[in-house]
């Protein structure tokens, strides 16, 4: 199954991009639009909603809470609309099965509207390795279109159509994401006695490995078996381990363009709660 991704500067542009993909006969349930802080007036006012705890991948991100499921304005009847609160990002609207599954609404929504068979069919196309890039785009106020198809030719045509609609590719987003972090990570690694010019590739590989939803909040040693399976000998490099440890939430804060580093989002959320008066009894 092939995945096609485009990152747009606005929700409206992303919806237009999704419409272009439907014109290529990509099925509606294989297209999703994900957008941050979407005003209510941009969504069908009469969407039926039901509050529910969302199971699935959202818990691996630190917990996506709340939810609204219904028919999304501007899409065909039966398309899922889910709103979730993503740590470090804020409220996110996901239109479609892929976005709902990626941010924690997949199990409940697919079960209600299409059944487990549809959910299983879509799940294989959810690109979870790139979740940190989607979060970064959403933090910047951008919207994302994700689609999956079984055919290479359709995937190639879809990527061309998204570019025509003004989308940035996931490869360009990945490059920009690392540029935003690189100076701080280079300084940190040099302060530890490392040679960043030599070790950057391995360090970055470890950093990205730590941001996979299956490894967030887990130590290097506890995930070593899966790291070896994914990254082979690279996982044993000292630079890889430094990058992995750095990619995990820490006691320090790493700001990028005034925003907390994604690895620290959950910890900062706890700090804000305590500052608001929810300190532990022993602190009172």
C-alpha cells in the first residue's frame, strides 16, 4: 500500500487538495484531512457528536482526549470527523479514517461506521513513522492531506496533483523540521564531547527513532530489541544512543522558534497543571 502526503498552508487549500485526489478515483475512506485549531464555522454546523474516550494510537502519543464523530461538511456522507486534543499541538480536526486512526479515534469511529474490516484495510497505510513531522506541521498551523492507494501509478499521479494544489512534500517538511532543531542539537552534542560533523546522521537517526509513538517515553535499553530490528548496526552507535536519549522527554526544555520541543510536550503539560494549582499534597 502506497502513502501520499501533502502539507498545506491552510485548511481550505487542504480540502481542495483532497478533492483533487477524489477526482483520481481514490476512495473517500482512503483520504484524510488533518487541521489544527479549525474554527467551528469551517465545519458543518449540524455535525452530530458524541463524547467518547478515543482508543488506539493517541495513547501512544501521550493521550488524545475528547472526541466528536459525525459527517464532515464538504465531504461525502459517512466520512468521519473527529476532534482530539494532541499534547504539544492543541485541538486537531481529523476528517477521514486515516486521520482519526492516526490521532486516536480510529477504533471507535471505524467500528461505528464501517466495521473492523475497513479499519484493518486502512491501518496498513497509516504512516506512523512520520507522526512527529505531522505534529510539527500542525504546531505551525498547517493542514495535512494523507491518502493511501494500492497502485504505484495512482500514488505518483496523486503526489503530482497535491503539488499542483500547493502542497509541500513530506520530504521537504522533514528537511525543514531538522533545520529547526539542528543548531540546538549540535550545541548539545558538542558539549557532550561529540563530533557533530561526523556523527550527525547517526545522531539524527536515533533522535527520530525516539519520536516513534511506540517508543515515546521508553528508554533506549527497553527498546533495544526493536531498535536492532529496525536500524541494525546503527542502533549500537554511541551517536545513535545520544540522539535517542535526546529525542525523549527530558527535564530541560528545548525551544524551537518559541515553541517547546516536541519531546517535551507532555512534561510541559504536567508543569502547567501544577502551576495552575494542581500541585501534589506534599507541596502544599
